[in-house]
């Protein structure tokens, strides 16, 4: 599959067998609610995109994202060590996406964000995603994520006029070097996850999300991506990976206390493959209310407990695997 938008300016919706090489969003026939074409700068500025990478192991969690909303860009990094309960966060905003570069090729190209002496680079080619973070003496990351297993590629309608494309992958091998607080992190014990998303999203959007990348005591490599509130029109972005094999999942349900997201979450899928509770250990949150742009964002990291059932009915117990959950409202 070469491009997401066809020659008629229409999107190819569904769970895609092959990843598009280019999200040619400017070729999309974008219209308003009364069928009038939207072109030029308005069309360009309405397109949003972001990329999130998670790294997790028994005693280490790292999350990093680059977000390009045209009017503003954002980059955040956080790290957590469960054994010492050490948490560190970096976050920067840039008006009009200055010092920010993103492209429209999910499996190729280079994203970067720079603020002062701090820089984040994400490069992808040949089924490898290279993450480099330089925050001076505080943090240095230079790792490669192996993406040879089949990702989940989905494109769904978003409201009356828009669409969202996302590529998700979890439980991916990691190699390289991480140095944090003067200590080296054993990257061979980590697994990675990738979320590459873009589109003409709803003016007001929300989602609940969960991601796991874990190696069990029996040697199974388990990963999943679950979401509710976004990418649910006709299709979902819910999938489970067991030892590299992808299993498509049905709708996901999230139950948590919005007044206190650090309380226990309950997460399950309607097909019975996933039934888990999530115990948060920490959170990265941010509220922005700038009139025409707003965000109420909470990403919690912690441990999953419960069961996962494979296609053959085999039950895999999850007992304290590190992962991520998220509650997010956005107006853009």
C-alpha cells in the first residue's frame, strides 16, 4: 500500500493489511458539514499527528512523545524506577511547532524536537525505530526498537468529515544504551511499544488507552493495545500480540475513578480475551486551556494483574506486569 488517500481524494478505511508508505493528507477531499471544500492553510492546520514510544521492564519505565498540532507542539519524557520509586519528567511546548519536525511516513523518516540543549530524535527505516534523547547529564538514550513483527494499521472515520489513522505495535525487542542519573539501564531486559497516529480528528476528542509489553515467567512475550473513545467507527485499534503473532480484539471497556485516576482501573474486552486490573504507580498529567485549544491529559504507569486468553483458549496469567493507561480529552 503506497498512500492512504486514493486518486479520488478518499480515505481507505479499515484494518489495513499493509502499512501505507505515505499519509498524503493534503490529497484528502476535506469538506465542512455543508459539503464546502476546505483547502489551503485551513486544511493544513487542521491536521494533527503524534508519536509515542514506551519502554518497560520489571524495574524501568520510559515514555516519550512528540506531538504536532500545528498551532503548538509538545514533547514530553518521563522515567520511573519502581524499586526506588524514582520519577523524573521533562516537558516542553513550542508555539506554531517551532523547533519541531514531523513527517507523514509511518515506517520511514525522521521526527525531532529541540528545546535549548535538550533534543529528542525518532528515526525509522528497515523495520527499526531508533530513539535518541539527549538531556545533558540528566538523561541520555540511544536505543533501537526492532519492528519486524506485523503492526496493527487502522483507519477510521472521525466525526462527519474527518478520519484518524494509527499504527500500533507492542512487545518489541530493544537494544542500545540508556544512562539515567549516572546509572546504566539494562536495555536487553526492556520491551518497546510504538504509537504513530495522525488525522483530521474530531474537534473535541477523548480516549481511554492501555498498552502492555511483557515477558512472562514461562517465556511468552505478551503485548496489547486497547482503546475506547477513538477509532471505534466500524473498526477498532484493539489487538493482542503473543510471541509475535497478532490477534485482533473486539471493543474494550475501561472503568476508573476520574476524581482519582491513581485508584485501581478495570479493563476488559467484550470478546473475553482480556480481563485485567491496573494498579497505578505514578502519573504524568497536564491541563492546558488556551481557548481554541485545550487538553486534559493523564497517562498513568503501573502494573497489570489478571488474565489474557489466546486464540486456543489458553489462559496466560499476568501478575504485576508494568504498562501504561491513559485518559485524555482534547480540543484542537
